[in-house]
């Protein structure tokens, strides 16, 4: 019988953790291709079904509100029941099946219900999924795990809209486009089921430290405030696309190309920033925020080329938000409270995003200068705030964390 050394055993665990992250990343790739593809054309589809612009705006806003509000509940349910896989599976099935069913919607009201169901499904599964990813990240690096996952996620977000753009370019109907999304939806669910069978207990990747503290640490709330400033300052792509159409920046066919470019930039940034995060800590996030804070003046005042560069910066910021901004949460929260923390983080981020988006829409109608000033100043304020609490973010690693990774505070 061959003796297995401790080093070999740890290497095997790390390889298994990497494969788990890769599996979930592939699930997200096909999932994003499904619902991001749908989101890229659902607006005009609602128009075809007889909806008004007011109804579309209300439905989209309510869907996002449901999508972020439910995360607060699903995160707590996941932590209390420890049924992370069950919650994740339920959420993904609702999320994935609602999209291709849009092909069968005969009225805009039915389409609206399916849009809201899609957002609800994503809300149910995200906190539990992110908690499982955080356990695997303890073996391969927080930033690298969340960065790799986000890179695959954004690859799907780039491919989905381009695929449906091709369908419409070839004179396919909206219903045919939505029906085609059944393929990536089934692939996403298939990979998810295989991952569940292969890795039934992702919590085993991270030995749980003894921690009787049930409240989230104070540093988490301070960090959430900084993240909320970023969310409130970030212009939605629909508003940016509205501006491009309003000023006739480019032909309509360029809009999905701009969006796909942003998703590609987000994915590439997530990979690079993930590696940097594991080496230099929160400095990587601060650097990404400083780079992306210039996007408002470029997309709202630049010509085609400058706006295109601005969209890339917008994508870099988005990639940071979805990867290393979440990776930092895993350092400062005990493992048995991660799903609740991710749910609360997403909820707070979503609410401030909604408030900021509404305000920027108002500012766009009244003063473009005020919109740009609001967005850029809030992003800079977020950088200053995260710099101030940077040391405390690093210290938050000790809260219930069993790994021995370097602190994520300001590198010294």
C-alpha cells in the first residue's frame, strides 16, 4: 500500500478545488449566454408583443428589485439549512427554464412574469453558489477563484448577445432566438448536475474554524458602504446605450458589439485582477476602480473611438465588482456565515445601484455635466473610503477563516 504524503494530499485537494471552480465557471458560462443573450433583445421583444416603454421600465426595475431582495433571504436560508446545493439547483432551474419559455409568450404580460422569474431564480442561487466557491477559493486563492469564475461568466455574457445578434441578422424571429437559448440552458443545468455529483460537499475544501460569533463583523459593513458608493456611481449599460442612440454615435447594430466588448473586458480584467488580488490584496481593487472611474466622461462626451475605450474601462470596473470585490468578502466573514454575507452584500449593492441608476437617469434628462460629475466623484470617494479601511479589511481575514493566505489589506 503506497503511503500518501501530506504534501501530495494537499496538492490533490487543491487540484480538486480548482476543478470545482472550473465546473461552476462553465455552468456560469452557459447560464450567462442564456440570460444575457435574452436581456440583450427582450426590450424590443416586449415592444413587438405590445408593451409600452413605461411598462418595460417598471418590469425591469421590479425584476432587479426582486433579484436583489431575494438574495438576502436565500443567503440566510442557505446558511441555516446548510443545503447549499439544493438552493443552488432550485435557483438555476428557475433561472434557466424561464428564458427559453419566452419563445412561447403570447402576450407581454406573460413575458414580464418570465423576466421576473428569471431574476428571482438568479437571486435564489447566487449566495449559496458564491459561498461554495469561497470554500474552494481557500485552496487556490480567493482572487484567482472568483476571477476565473467571473472570466468564464463574462465569456458567456459576450457570446450570448452576439449569437442572438447573428440570429436576427439572418432574419430569424425573436421567438426563434429565445428558443435557441434552450441549448445553453440545458448545457448549464447538465454541468451543474455533474458538479453536484462530483463535489457533494464543497465545504470540505475549507476546514471550519471555531467561531461562535453570529453577527457579521463590523469591517464587512464598512466595506459594504464603499461598495455601495461604487454601485450608486455606476451607470447602467441601457442608459449608456440610450445615449449612443440619442446622439447617433453609431449604427444600432454596434450596440450589442459595444456590450460584448465590455463583457470581454470584464472577463479579462477578472482573470488579471484575481491574480493581483492574491498577491497585493485590496490594492488590486483600488487600482481597478481608479482606472474605471474615467469611463463616464469618455462614454458620455467622447466620439466613437473614445466611447469605445470608455466602454472597455466600464467593463474593467464591472469585472472587478463581480470578482475581487466579492473575493474580499470571503476573507472577512466566517465560513458558516458566507451565504448570508453574500446575500446581504448583493442586496446592499443592488439597492444602491438602483438608487444611483434612477438618479443618473434623472440627471441625464437635465444635465449631462451633473451626471458625469456625480458618477466620477462618487467613484473617487469610494476609492478613498476603501483606502481608509484597507487595513481593517486585511484584519478581517482572521474572522473564522481557516486558511493561511496573506492578508488582503494594503500591502506594506
